[in-house]
C-alpha cells in the first residue's frame, strides 16, 4: 500500500483516487503521523501531498524527518516537494510571482518516473514557493520555462519531487506519472479491487456503529441508494431507510423503490406518504425559490417526525444518521476561476439536516467520486437503472411545473415524463445524456384534434449533456426520436396539444426551468 501524508491540499483525495485507479490501496494520514507509526503501516511508498502553506511560514506543517530514513520511496508533490527539499538541506524561496495554471514540462525520460512518457508534458501548477537549490544527492529530471528544478530526484534513495500537480485532470499524463511511482518505483502490485474496498468500508461502518441503529433518508437517487446497499451489507437490519413520498415524484417511483430495497434487498424501509401535506403547502405558490424553500422545510419536518417515531420505539439505539455524501460535496467550492478543483465540484444534495436531532453521521461514500460510487453500486448488485440513473432534483416535479402546482398539472408532467423516460431508454439515449425530462409550461395554445379546436397545454422537452451539471448543452437528439416522443405525449397525455424542444445551453439558461 501507499501512505499519503496530508498537508491540507484540496487534492489529497484526488491523489488517493489516482492510486485506486492504479489498483493499489492507499491510506491518507495526517502530516503529524510519526515515522514510527508510518513504519508500522508498512507502506511501499509515501506520498507527501500539496498544501496551502509556505514551508517558511510560522506554524507550517512539518513531517517527521524520520520518514527519510525508513528506506521507503517518497514522492513529494508541490508543498511536499518544498518540504523534502528543505528537510534534506536544499533551498526553497518565495517566487516573485505565483506560478499558477498550465505549463510545459521537459522531462528526462531515463527516469523511472517518466517511463513510457513523451519528452514534453503538459502540467498544472499551483505554487508560490520554489526550490532554488537542490539537496545533496538530487538532480533535476524535469524543468519548465520558469523553473530548472520542476522535478528533482535522488534515485539512490528513491525520493522524487514534483513542483506541479500530477493528480489533477489538467495534468493529462499525471496518472501515468503516479502509476510509475506506485508500480515501478514503489513496486506495488496492481491487485487491489473495488470488492476489497467495499469490505474495508463495511468494516469501518461496523466499527463506527457498534450495535446502534442507523437511519437513512432514501431518495432513490444514486448516492442514497448505494449508501443504503452498502450500509445494509455492513450491518443488515441495524439499518432502516425512510422514504418520503412528497407527491412530486415520477410515475411509479415509490413502488419501484420499495420493490428494489424492501423486496429484493430485504432492507427495512419506512415509506411516509406526505404528498397531501406538500401539495397543501404549495397551493397557489408560484415563486420558484419559495417553492423550493417550502419543499426543503417540509421534507425536514416529515423526516424528523419519522425519525422521532423510530427513536421512541427504541430509545438510545437510533444514534446514527446515514448520508450519501460524496467527496465532491465535501471539498469546498474553490473561488479562483480555472482551478481544476472547480471541475470536480458538483451540486450537492445534502439537505441541511437538522443538527438539533443530535445524530452522529455515517457517510460511507465520503472518499468517493461519483463514478466510483456507481462502481460500488454495481458491485453490490444494484441494477443499472439505479446506478446510472439521471439526476433528479430534490424538489422533484415541482420545479418542472412552472407556476403554481395542482394535482392536474402534476399528472400531465408526470405522464409526459414517463413517455420521455420510456422513449429515451428504448432508443438507447437515456444513458448517453446527462438528463432528459419534460416541463409543463404555463402556456396554452390553440390546436386541432379531429374536427375540434383545442386550447391546451404545452410541454417543453429538455435533453442536455453535461459533465457535472455546472455547464450543459442541449443534445442533438435525432429528429425521429423527438418526433416519437412528441407524438406520444400529445396522443397519450390528456390536456397537452403541443411539445417544444428546449435548445438553450447552460449558461445562460439553467438545466431545470425553475
Ligand atoms: P440547474 O437547473 O441549476 O441544475 O442548471 C443543475 C443540476 O442540479 C439539479 N438540481 C437539483 N438537485 N436539488 C437537487 O438535488 C435541487 O434543488 C436541484 N435543483 C437543480 C438539476 O437537475 C441539474 O442536474
């Protein structure tokens, strides 16, 4: 395994992810971990992460210098590099200018670190300090326009240092560099699988929970579904899921979720039908933000009440609340534009759950990225429809009925949505796009059906592609599929006589209409 010493970089989890991609196990430990403790973990390599500090700043995080004497290969990244250089007698200086953004790196291809890589690599920089004098035994094996010491190495001691970030997507060959370190230099075998990862997480859940009971708010979305399956694998009936039917769900949603989790997975599940309350609270409300607020608040109330009932039934036991929080939900949104961390930031679904309920959180997906969560879900036997499901907003169909919400309008959008879903799946497009859905517009128009004039509602069809929901473009869906969807909606959904296709990108439009 590889040990990652964390100096507070926002990319530390990304390093861990890259190592997982090399099929090697890694463990992130705080920079304060002593060399003796690290030795006990018996890693084949140590990676020193980046970090926000300057090595010369007061209170700058330091590593135990004993790590250099363990004889274990070391890779220092950014701050890690500066630390290694300073610890081993080199010199690090504040650059006049912070080097930030893309750069071009010329490498010494004889080094194992650059095995099988081209002589020039695009790399991503984000650092203020730089190494001006290498420690003894080191030589430069990579340079950029700004720095003759962008990559330095002491091949004898197997210590390698990179000034740039190999872990981010903006360093296209970064994964290969990390792989060279992990496989060739540290000698780790690519033997580690998702299955063993799942076992480890289950073990951690069991240790955390003991004989307590865990409540999980199940939405039917990817994250909460995978969290449910995973926690259930770990602790079985100590898990109970609460599913809130807010009356704003898609057609047959509740039945599908119950069938999968209760009938197939044998997970204890409590469905709360709160649709009447939600619809009552939403009556006459047209402002989109107000709608969202009402739905958010109501959800918390209903969930709390359900959780309280459980607590009453078994006092002291229900101490845990599980959430499907992913790593991109955890990292802070980074304000500097062009920062690659912004690429892995996505909307999060963490619904501001009530602190006063005094739950301890169980968040087994906290280290994972979305695609890894899908892999875990697949491994646990969840069906493709769940694991590769398109995102569905928390406020549900309420933000897809523009203006005020009535049962009748919900029926129309729900039926139209079902047609869209069916046709997108049948044509194979459902899994190719980010989202595809119907929106009921507050617009009526004239039509003709048989010999009769109609004056009915309009459905807008929205199909978008996106990487992370932050930006999006409309999909050039083949006309014949659009035609089939339109014909079916107009024929099958009572009250609709017109279908439009939304051809706006985000920005300036958003994906949802409200
Ligand atoms: P917008 O409409 O902001 O949507 O372009 C971006 C992505 O986020 C989803 N979305 C939500 N998801 N709660 C959610 O869990 C919400 O309130 C919410 N609003 C929008 C939307 O479906 C798209 O994928």
